[in-house]
C-alpha cells in the first residue's frame, strides 16, 4: 500500500488492478483527511504511513484542494480486463 499511495500522490493518477484500487482508496482517503488539518501530530501520523517527500506534497498541494469536501477524494474508473491473466483493471485518481 505504501508504494501505491506514494505513486498516487506523486502522479495523481495510476493504473492498477481493481482490487488494489479499492484497497488503496480507503488507505489514501484516511491520509487526505488527516492532511486537511495541518499540525505536527497529523504530519507525524502521515509520515509514518508514507514517505516524507510525498507527505509534503500531500499537505501542501493535494489536501488544501479538499478543505471544504467531506470525503470522496478519489475516483475509480474501471477498464477492460488485462490480456495476460484476465484480471480486472482500473484507474484511480484524485477528483
């Protein structure tokens, strides 16, 4: 989850399997909720879950966009199945 969250924060849109996207959604939404109130304890909690560089971007660029929003910071778009193993694919991105 850490690497998926790191990539989602840095690229703001990633392509992954549908199951991983659904798991990542709950993980990332909790982090964004914490990042909306910028104080030392919330910074430490978020940094313990993800890398410091991506936490900095989360606090400075992503979370301020969602100050007035109560939830639903990400969107999952379903894609056709992957050819090799027929797993369901999806794109997860910030709204």
